[in-house]
């Protein structure tokens, strides 16, 4: 938790003033029993109404001042805690964005969402309580004991016995409860994961009629969380009865022994009442301390998880070559070099002992159309994910325009690519907004061109608002083919040097896909196109086809060359309708 305290340096004034004013409120609260004692002993006992009114005015002044001080403290706590939470979230979001896909995969989406929401909320609460109560509660306990000792040293022994006894009970309950809070947080993560999976995969779940199974899974996890909460509740249920029993016994002892002291003239009735008030203040303050222990225990677990994210440093280091550096190199014959070169590339996913890619070597010349084909799990998507450096190769060398990919800044490297991923991702907003994510200043003409090439024109023009038609989250109000075409349009909008289509036409019918390929060839001249597909017909006319098999290259060449030389490619073609007649070409 102390490591996150750096976020409070912008709120030094609030962190100092808040507890200071809360301390003043506590001092005034300690004075109240003395004023009450004087009213009883002098005003009421002597029938002096004026004195009672005067002392009543002092009580009103103390109460009003305490209210003002409490409001100032509340404002300071709110400002500091909300500012703290905002800065932590911003830095967390920025740091998460700097992590590679491998590191993000290691954490998992649900963990990161929980950290950036629930865990930061828990830290905000801890900061607010730090300012409002951490100074006040212990001060009231110590202050009440001192004030009681000033009134009567012998009778204050009751306080010295009760305070450690209640503290021990609080310690025992908290010690037993803390492990449950940590386990409960992990269970809440699982609840978040199940909820997310069921919301994002609702169609699949309903298609297979597994709602009952998913409900049972959710209920079991929810029941586990409830049982943990019940265990904590049972422990907490001991707290209040035990503490209040001890406190009430202490009050009885104070009244009993205080009565004796009154009879002997050592104490007044008002001072006995003051003793009772101080005991009540101690009781309430100790309960507050117990709640603070719970809050800070939860916050400690949350801080550990937040720091776990911050401590994860991106293993991929950004290069320094910028767009300006590339502009200076124009005209140096760079276009005669391969635009992409892979030299003995090996890649393994984090925590995996096996290579997903092995000994991958090939060149791509500017303006070439490259087809990549292979069975499921053959490494096609993994291969193209290395090009824009979503992952770093485990071994080997990957060059873009003759320069090691690690030399580029991320922005410079990725601006050279337009990517239509295998899994379509669209965001809530208009069609125009989604396309402009790739190029903020895209003109209407550029948008129309991208829509036309991607074969989206047909359905976009039928929408009532055209390019300004709203897309729901994830594009749920569009068909699979429509989502894919808009994803391709977004990849085209910046007119990239290298276009990657990662099986992004799989939901298109053969006629629409053929029109898409024709438009790419006729309107994207000079653009290097890398087309991943499981359809041999989709890449048949590519300048070069790379056949992947179990993470290795099984063959490289044109369609006609591979039909003769590559058994894997020949089997793929034989297995697909419409390709049988060309397998002997």
C-alpha cells in the first residue's frame, strides 16, 4: 500500500488538513462530557437555569464547530480519494496498454477488469478512511482514557482493563477473518469471469441449450462466495456482542464504584456520567478501529494485485526509428529490398514449452500478394501476429524494409500495416467512427473508397443513416459477413503499405469474396497484401503461397508449383469443393 502512496503527493493539503480538522472535532467531542458534568453538578443540582443555558450554548457551539470541521474533513477525504483513484486508474490503463499480448494473456481479461475497477475502488475507500478516521479513532481512545484519569485515577483503572481486553477480541476476530477476505476476492474474480463469458457468449450458450449448466456453474461459484461471507459474518457476529458486553459490564462497574466515590465525596454525579460517556466513546472508537482493520486488510490485498500489474514490465522494448527517419531514407533504393524478411524464426507462447512456429524463413517483395494457408492450429495467425510486433519472436530475425523490427517505434511500425484480424472487433459508435479509428482525419472520399473496396457499399447504403448508422457493442446488430467487411474497410482506410487479412473473409459468400479480391487487385496497386485463409480458392492467384503445417513451412511457391511439389497443399485442395479440377494443373 505504501508504494501507492505516491499518488497522494498531489493532495498533500487534503491529507494534512483532513485529519487535522477531524482531530479538532475529536478534541471538542472529548470536552462535551466535561460540559455535561458541569451542567449536572452546577446547573441542574443548583437549579441555575442561566448556567444551564450558558453551558447549553457552549455545547451548541462545540457541536456546530465539530460539524463544520467534519464537513471540511469529508470534503478533503472525497477530493483526495477520488483524485487518487482517478490517477491510479489512468496509470493502470496506460501501463496495461504498454504490455505485450503475451503479458496480457498471462493476466487474463477478468483479472485486469477487476483490478482497474473493484481493487481501485477498495483503495479509494481506504484513502478516504485514512483521512477521516485513522487519526480520530485512536485519538479518541487514548484521549478518553487520559480525560478519565484526570477526573479520577482509581476509577480509570476500569478503562485500562477494558481497552486491552476489547483490543484482544478485535485482534482475534480480524486474524481469523483476513484469510477469508483474500479467498473471497479470488472467488469474486471467478464470478466476474463467468458473468463475462456468459454475456459475450450468450448466442453460443443458447444455441447449445446450456443455460441450465451455466446457471448451475454461476450458482455454485456464487454459493462459494456466499459461504465465505457467512464464515466472515459468523466471526464478525462475535465482535459486537462481545465488545458491547464488556463495555456494558465496564459501565456497570463505573456506576457501581462511581456511586461509592460520590458517597465519599471524591466524585460528583456529573463526573460519573462523564466517565460513562468516555467509556461509550472508547467503545465506538474501538469498533471503528475494527472496521478500519477490515477495510485496510481488503485494501492491502487490492494493493498487492495493483502492484502486481505495475510490477509487470513489458519485455518488448520500443525502438527509436520514427516516420521522419523513414522519410529521409526514401529514394535510397529501399523499394528494391524485400519489404518483409523472416530469418529462422522460432516462437513459443508464454508458459508453453513447445514452439508454435519453427524455422520460418521467407521474403516478401513490395507489392506482392502472399497467401498463407494451412490447417487449424498450423500457426497462420501466430505468424502474421509477429509482423506488426504484437508478439516478439523467441529466436530469429524479422526485418521490415531491411530494418530489424525491434528498431522501430511502435507507432512507426504499425502505421505501415492495415490489419483485419481473424476475430472481428467493432466498437459502439457509428460506422464512420469505427473507420476513423484507423485514421482520425479520414475524409469522406477515403471512407467511401474503403467501403467500396471492402464490398460494404451494398449494405451500408441500405441503412437509414448510411455511414452515421450506429453499431452496437461488438457489432451485434450486424451479420458476421457485414462485420468482416467493415473490419477490412477499417484496415484499408489508411492506405497501408502492408495489408494483413487474417482469415477475415471467412463469413463471406464466394461471390462477395471474389469481388473483394478483384477490388483489392485493381484498386490497391503497389500494396503488399498478406492473405490468410483456409480456402485454397481465396489465395490461388497469389504471387506466392506459404503452406503451414504444425508450425512449420511445408511449402512455398505458386499454386501450380505447390500442386506438384507440396503434399499438404494438394490435400487441402482435394478436400475443398471446386478445387478438385485444378489439382492437376
